């Protein structure tokens, strides 16, 4: 009479059976046996070989390998189960990404993030990407795009595959091939495995051609420009002349048109105006220290010739009027363009050049206009109509005489002396769009020069800087800020200049 094998003997026999199934290539049968005897890790790994992601996820759950279970649930398109597993793994942000991306449960994400404090740079970056994904889903596409651009530098320092996958998904959701190309370029510089092949496949599929690998351009290899910087006293009299140099590159746009981009060295400055500065107000305070990384900025305001060249490039999100300006002239600044138009210009230029062009942050703009000065104007204590195009005929800022108002219209860019960085028309001619939405003051403003997005106003109104041909000199001050209302507004005293990120060339 045969005896029933004990549990140990039975387990050994089943293990042998599983091995035989494995040797015969019958993975499904082997998995069934491994599950029967509780060898869930082996079963899960084999189910993955069979691409049976649901079974693999179940087996990983049995071993409490929550991360692998989440990954497999995503493979079989069960995002809710994946999010539950990430929570079990105490990966709250990865669960939040699934709620934001796959499930579009924006309110749940907001509730979860409101109580989450980032403890590492990776977690801080994940929060920004999750927020950008929520913005993309809720119709705040411009804000999402700006936030995503702001994460390129942190991404470069965080060579983790999932971060780039998240960023690429956001760019795809926004239908922004320019951002996709920039993210691939950043991933290449961060040495993410296989990114070159992925980038090329995407480029051929999307653009019909491979993009090539970007070459980082160092400031030492740029051309050099020499210029004279003047300083005036309260009477508007020139009291100092200094010759300075700046490095720059020219971005060709075709037909002999180019944009000259000046290298702005990084540094720390005091942003805002002191209370004792004439005509300053509370929106320019509190003064606070800001550290800005190096960047490139347009030597001039974008001209009508440059606008026409870029307006003829392929559309990204919106149509552009090829000739919107009220005051005509190829070398005059383009005006009568909205904030949305300026963002579209930057997107088209970015895609065409494989560089990251965008509107400057408000901190970058003020750092650039001051160029190391702390006076109301980069020229000194005041300005005159010999130094800038503004409404000079009836109002004076300090002790200077009234001046010429030039028939109340724009002038060709570069008509007046530059500042210490080699930038022209930073005071007057046209007001310039910044990337930031309006804030009533600088309480809790970023101290690293980035775009300050959240303002509790749906980010509809954006900041203008610099003053224009129609403004008094007080509006042309380095610290002056103007709330222009809706980002779709246009006016014939409003234009912009562009920035380009160092290392994106």
C-alpha cells in the first residue's frame, strides 16, 4: 500500500515538476506550479517573460514587491491597481503621477500634495512635473509649458529615467514638439541610456527627419562685442563713459535675418525698489536677494523682420499675424502682439533651432536691465530723450530738462546707448512681456530667478517691463512693474525680447 508523501516530499516533487516544465519551455505550467507551492517571485518573473502582466503583478503582490507590482499593473493598463501598489510601497508621488496622468484625478492629486513635504531634490522635481501634468489636463497649457521648461535644469541633475518619461508625456499632452526636443536634448546631456535612439525615432516619426545631437556652446567660443556705457547725474548730464565687452551669438533666421543673443553672466542682485526711490510702489517690494544662473538675452527687442521670419515657420499652437505692428519698419520692434503670440514665437523658434527660447522671467529681466546697478535707471539717477525713447516732453524724473518725444512712435532698435551687459532699449521704446503672471508684490517670491507661476489668479494677467514710447520716465525705471491684464491683450506699445538657456545650444 503506497504512502501519501509528506508536505516536504510533495513540495520537492512539485519543484522538480516545475523545473521539468521550465526545461521543456512550458513556462505557463511552471508558473502554475510555482504559485501552488508559494514560489511567487519565480512565478512573477516568468509571467513577465510571457508578457502576462496581470498574473505577474498578482504574484509580485504576494511577495509584497509593490514597486514591481505597480510597474506590471501599468503594463496591463490597470492604473488604479498600480497607484494602490505605489501607495503600499510608500511612493506617494508615483501614485500621484498615475492619478494625474492615467486617471486625471486632479483633485485627489491636489489633496495629496497639499500634505506632502519634499525631502529630496528628486521629490521636489516630481512634484513640479505632477503639477505641470495637472495643469496640462485642466486647460492651463501655457502655465504647464512654462513650468516644464523650468524643470530642464533640475532634470539635467537628476538622471532618472522615470523623470524624463514624465516630462516627455507632459510635452506630448501639450502637443509641443519643441519641448519634446528640448527634453530629449537634456536627457542626452544627462547620459540617459538609449536616449539617442529614442530621440531619433521620435524625430523621424514627428518631423520627418532626425534632429542630430545638440552641441553645448560655451561663452568662451562666442563672438565679442565692444560698446560704450554711459552714466548720468540727476541733471541728465553724462558724468562717466566706460568701454565694455559682451559675448554673443547670432541665430540665423534665413534671408539675412538673425537674432543676436548676448551672454548674461550669472550672479546675485537685489530685486525690487527701495521705499525712498521716487515713484516706486509696494508692488516693487519687499526687496529681496535673487541668484540668477547664466543665460542669453536678445540684444534688441524682437524686430518686425525677425517676427516675419519666425511667423513663417510651422505653427505650434496658434496662428501668427505676419505683420501685426502699427508702426511699420523692419528694424523697429514688433508690437501689437499678445503674451500668447510671444509664447508661440518662442515655441516656433525653439523647434526650428533646437535651442530653448522663451520669454524671460521677471527676475531675469530685472537682473538684465540693472546690469549691476542699483539706481532707478541703468544710466543712473534719471534718463533723457538722448538716452531712451519715452514721453519726455512734459514730465521729468529728477533735475533733467524736458526732452523730445519723437512724434510718439517707436524707433529702430539700438538707437540709444546700451547698458553694462550690452543690451539695448531696456528703458522705453516698447514695454516687454515677461513669462511671469502678475503678483501684487514680492512676498514669497522665488530667489533663484525662475518664473513665478502660482498667483491665485489663474495666471491670466502677465507682467510688462521697461516702459515705452508712450510712457513717462517713471514707468521706464528698472524696478517698475505693470499689470497689463489678460495675456491675450494687444497694444501698439507692447512687444518683447527673447531669452535662451545656456547649455541648450
